[in-house]
């Protein structure tokens, strides 16, 4: 046992000895110590009292050592001496030297510079005879330089360029230069930014050059240093942070230098008048009570005043007045807070350097999509011309409405007058904190940029511009950031009681309405019961017929209360139930939004029921008033059409609307007219089954002086009504039967309210109905005519020849009435084929038509097919307008491809058709195309991937117009095969449709990019598709495409894209 123990101990000792011998430390190399030459540049490499070294260069070398493991031994010397030592190998590195061809023959330079140096001219602080860039005073002064320093040559070039001559005196070291300057031997010394001279006054800045780490030729260390520099350069902030650490306190960085002329200007100039926007927080905000401004602009101006000695007087700009107009008034010397780019090319006014860059974004209701094709209305401040220019450039289809203030713009979006409001994101961040605008959100879009600056009059005396620019350039970025934070995040909006009421207005309104409704319902029940008792007492003495009528009346009221109870309980149940559920999911924002949305819908349903009751109550108590204001009857009818066209389409009911009106603008109560028509149309919709028809016809029946008598006829082919129901039709709470109420719903108040409103408007309402055949309501109302609003025939239209194409005879007759009033020459066709024959005949007779109005939905040949066939024969001169009662979005893309120029919704109003024809006759709606003569792509070839033959034909023809050869692939798979079979460089560009059979555009692009051939990854591939939303563009780019060209093809974009691609222009 003891023997075994000894053997085990010996084995363990041998293992430990062997492990010690072959441990990593046994093979570790001692770290290399490199000898580094350095000069006496303060702030670059400085030896401290404890023997350590600090500075920009020393810390940079330490960072390199983190990657190489080198140690350093610093060797002091003069520049020429150190370079000689480096050549002889007496030192390993020289930190640092500027690159020259001569030196490159002798020394190795690092692949990357470790910084940049600039030539600086200094003098003593007590030398008041010399000022910054005072070139006249520089003549004949004595300047000290370091012998053999590259900055000497740059200084001589600077002196020659600025027209002064100096006496040059050479010294060996920076320390000798400083000694000579302080001793008065020289007037100024030429140094560079590597030396940190905080005790001197800066006179000039000149030249700039990179500096490198240098070693002797074929040094074994340079590869390690280059590797380390490559890794360090990956941190883009390293050099900047290091520079700020050691040179932020230099004279070049901390002292603001002015020329003699600038100093004289500051001394002689009085207070400058500064124009500022009074309500553009956080940039500038004016308090009328105190007469003072606050904001980022004021902070910047105050900083400039403190730095320069200038004095400013802050004056509010007039609201809604553009900047140029304000400057032309002569009331302002400078206007602050303008967009710099708007004045870059202005010959009268010149902008300063920008002091803040920020984003411009749109704000609107959730769901609004904004892109380059958006046909939206944007609210814009009238005074901000630069913003208007940016919007026009970025979003050419957006229409702008101008308002005086930002709040007016937001109010326009809230009211629905505008779709979006576009403004600076810092301004919006403050405004959107207010509860009044909590429904609005910043919309996702490619952001525009605003460069905030100042503007002044351009003149030969440029001292003021130079002074302000110097102050802005010297301004610390942290100063701007702190000002921005102070006036945005640090100044949140303070809620008021009115804000609280507005924020919770829905809840307050619901609670108030419920209380009022319950109270009102109680009163109604008591009143009904009291009236019933009185009637019962009186009816006891009446005949049996009277008793029967009384019982019927009571039954109707009981049925109403029963229906009302059901109608009210349904939304009330949703409100109460969803409110309780929402409380259980307060932390789930998505569910909360869903529950609150459903509560809002139920609240509106409840409110409509209450409104009917209240309207009836107001009518019965003579409290309802009729307004008399100017209104456009076209808008009333369009609103009804917008509501019921899609509903009828979904239900399978044909909906028609026509007018025969000489005037469209009247005085009256548009709200009540709308309420009457909605009640009648709603009634028709409820009782008309699938396959039926609802018709609305509005016409003028008579005219007396300035009063027009307008008749509204609402007809349907529904179930009709019995004669007995006709007699009871306009009484409150009446419906034909309980079954009718159960099947169609409603309170039975709609027609009664309509009858009362018509009576209050001094009109008449009649009904004609036959059971199972339909009903026609006729409403006659008088309206005062608004003078000067009639769209009369124009001389410009007399020569216009119009062909209207519609299979509906009534629609054709109605269109002919409108065209006849406008004084237009017209003919009608009942089908697409007849229209094509008439066009051929007119062209053969030398009397071609100018405009063709084509209905979209026609049997045999629809409007798109007619358009396509016309374009095959007709030239561009014939303007084609597609007319439809349905949603034009369904047809626009296809119709544009077919060749349609414009789209108009039914019903056709006289004013609408007049405006369209007037615009067309002046040529304003012709499609903008690029001139083929401006481009010539002879010798270049495109691979076109397109599965639609017609689209391919159009694209090939457009390319042929600019001498671009095109080869067609009918699908994505075929496109890949053709590209793979061609020689490299055969195709210049690939135009790729996205939605194709066999292989779509995305898959085809990925397949091409994956090919092993030199041009597979380089050839430009552009998506050419009708999918033009932001997500579609992103999808194209993410699959390897170079860009996106939307259909229908805009030739300007197509040709310009091809030109830039072929000529390699970014």
C-alpha cells in the first residue's frame, strides 16, 4: 500500500513539473517598447512632472497600444532632428509628420491619418495694433516660423493670396518661437493647431493637412499600427472626442475674432430691428402683456449679442405676411427663424448660417396616408413661403389652404377643411399636447428638413453677415440643445379646466344626455299618461268609432315606448358592458382602443335616438328655429349621394340622382334640408329590397323675383303603403304595423319631423304610394337665389364639341340639358359601339369631337374598353372623361392606363361640368410628359419584364420614342432566363413588373442578384408597378432593386431615371 502511494506521489510531481515547463507564461514574449519622437507641442504630447505623458497624440498612441500591446519610450527633439533620427533607426516612430512625396521615399506612413492640423497665426494678447485678418496691418510685420516646417509654405501662399508681405524669421523649435514673440523680436508667430496656445491672440487661420504616424522604411511595426488604426477608425466619435478634450480651450476654439472693419461696425451700429414670428413656439413666442419674446431664436440672438456686442430690438412680424414682403416694408433689419434654403439664390436678401436643423412632418387623423401621389389638402401658414415651396416640391399633388397661425391650421384639420397640417416637428410637439388636438397624430412619411437661420438685405457692406455667421459657427451645440429642451420638454403644456372638460367631453356629454333623457322620458311618460286619462274621460261619451281611434292611438304610443325602450337599451347595454370590460383591461392599449371605439359608436346611436326625440319635442314646443344662410345645394346632394351610393350598391339597389337647376347657391337652412332628404332617402332605403331602385330628382318648378321654388322628388320601388297608412304617415310614433317596426327598426319620428320642418320652411310635402309597387315623396321648398353664382355659357365653350356616351336614356337626357345650358355643341350615343361609329364619322367629316363623356358601367362594352378603342384610333387631342356613380378609386388606375384624362362623379352638376370644360379648353388637365427630344438612348438596351401585353406595348413605345431598345419578357422566370443567356453588359437596365405569373418581380430580382456573373449585382433593376405606397417602395428596395417607378408611367420620371442610371449619376 505504501509503495503504491509513493508511485502516485511521484507521478503527480512529474506532471506538475511538466505543466510548469510548458505553461503559457514560459513562451510569453516580452512586450515591445518603441522609441517615439516628439516635439514641444502643448496639448499634443506633453511630459508631466511625474514622468508620464499626456495630450492628444499620447492618448492616441495609448489607444493603439490597446490593440498592439506596445510600450513607448518618448524621445524629445526638433522636427528635422527627429526625422534624421528616424531615418537612421535611432527612433522607431515619429508622431507626427505631414505627407510629402519626398518623405515617402524615405519613411513609411500609416495607412490612415490620426488627425488634421491647420496653420494658425498668433500674436501677443497685449498687441492691439494687429486684428484678426487685418491684411493691411499685416504688411511689413515680422513673422517667426519653424525652419523646414510644411506650414511655412502654406503661410506664404495665404499671404500672397490676401495681398500682404511679411518678413520671415526662422527658429528651430516652438519654444524658441514663443520666447522670441514674448521678447518682441517678432510681431507674430506661425504655428499650427497641434500646439495649444491659450495665452495668445489668433490673427489668421490658413491651410489644412492630415498628419500621420511615421516610421523608418520597411518598419516591422507599421502593419500592427495600421490594423489598430483601422479598428479605432470604426469608432467615428473617437477622434472628435479626443480633440475636444485637449483643444476646446485653444485660442482658435474659444476666442471669437473680428476684423477691424467688423469691430468698427459693432462700435458704430445702433440697435438692429429683428423681426420674429409672434406665435411660432418654441422658436419664438410673443407675450403681448409684457411685450417680450421667448424661444430658441431669442436665446440664439441673445448669445450673439453677448458674444459680439451688437444690440437688438425684437419686433413681432405681422401675421400671415411672407418674409420677403416683411423685409420689403423696411421695418426690419433682420428676420430670424426663416428657412435658409429659401434664400440661397435670392439676389436681394442673403441668409446666415443655419443654427438649427429639424424635421418637417405632416399631422392628421389616424389612417391618412401621405406619399408623393397623395391628392390631399394641406393647411399651411401663409407667411411661411419656404414651407410652401418644400411641400410643392415633395408632394406635387397636394393642394394647400393658407391660414394665419398654426392653431388655425390645426383647427382646419380638426374641422375636416384640410386633411393634414405640415409643420416643424418641434412646433407640433408643443401643440399636440393640448387636449383639443389629441385626435391628431404625426403621420409616417419621408421627412423634409428645415434649416433655421436669419435673413438680411444683401449689400456690399457684409460685416453684419460675417459677424453673425462667426457667432453662429462658434456657438456650442450644447447651447442650442439646452435651449431646445428648455422650450419644449422642459415646458410642458399646463391643463386648464376648459381642457379637462374638453378631454372628457364624451363622457360628460353622455352622462348629461342620460340624465336629461331620463328626466325628459319621465316627463313624457307622465304627460302621456295625463293626456291619456283626459282623453279617456272625454271619449267615454263618444261613439264606438271614436273609442276605437283612441285605443289605436294609445296602442301606437305604447308600441313607441316599447320600441324606444328596446332602441335605447341596445346601445346602453353596449356602453355599460364595454365600460366594465374596459376597466378590466386598462393596461392593454389595443383592447382599450377597441372598447372605446365601440362605446363611441354606441353613444352616437343613442345620441341619434335622443336627437329625434328632442327634435320632435322642440317642434311641438315651437322652440326649433330655421336658419337662413348661404349654402350650396350641390354639397347637400353630394353628401347624400356619398352616404347612400355605397349602401345601395352593397344591398343590390340601383341609386340614381339628377338635377335640373339653373342656380346651385341659395339662402336657407342647409342642415334642415339635409335632414329632410336623409329621412326620406333612409325611408326609401329601408323599404326597398334587392333589385329595386331609388331615384332622387331635384328641379326648379317656378321663379318669382329672387325666389326659386325647388322640388325634391324621392322615389323608390319598395313595398309601398296602404291608403290608411298614407293618412297616418306624418303623425308622430306611427308605423304601418308592429311587424314593420320589428323588421326595419326606427322610432316612427322621421317622417313626422320631416313634415314639420317642411311646414316651418313654408313648403309642402306630398306622398304617392301603391302597395307592393313603391312610393314617391315630393317636397317643394322656396329659396332665395344668391346673385352672381350661375355658371352661364362661356364664349370659349361655343366651339367645343362634346360626345356623351351612356346606356341610360334618362342619364343622357339629363346630361344633354346641362350641356345645352352651357352652350356646348353635343351629340349623344347610347352604347360604346355607337360612340365609336360617331367618332369615326365626325373625324371623316373634318368635325372631330373635342371632349368625350363616357359612362363607366355599360353593357356589352364598358367605359374603359371604349376609352381603350378610342385611343387606338384617336390622337391625344380628344379629351376623355370617365363619369361614374360609383367609387372612382375602383376604376382610376385601369382607366388612366386605357387613356382617360379626367374623372367626374355622378350626378353631374352644371357648375362641376362647367369648371371641368373650362379647364380642359385652356389645356390645364393634359398629362405632363417629358419631351422625347430631350433624351437619346441610342445604343442602350432595356430588359422589360411585364405580363400584361398592353402595358408592355405602352412601355416599349415610350422607350422607342427615345431610341432605347427594349426586349420583352412575359413573366419573371422568362426575364431571369433572358438575362442569364445574354452576354455581361448586354442590358443596361431592367424594368421589372411586380405581380407576374410563374415568378413575381421580387423573386426574379433575387434570382438575378444571385447569379454568378459580374453584372448580376451591378445592373440597375427598377420596379415598374401600380403599387405605389411607401410599403411597396420599401419592399422593392429590400429585395435588391435600385428604385421604383409608379404606374401609370410618368415619362419625366422614367426618362430621367434611365438617363441617371446610364450616365452613373447619383
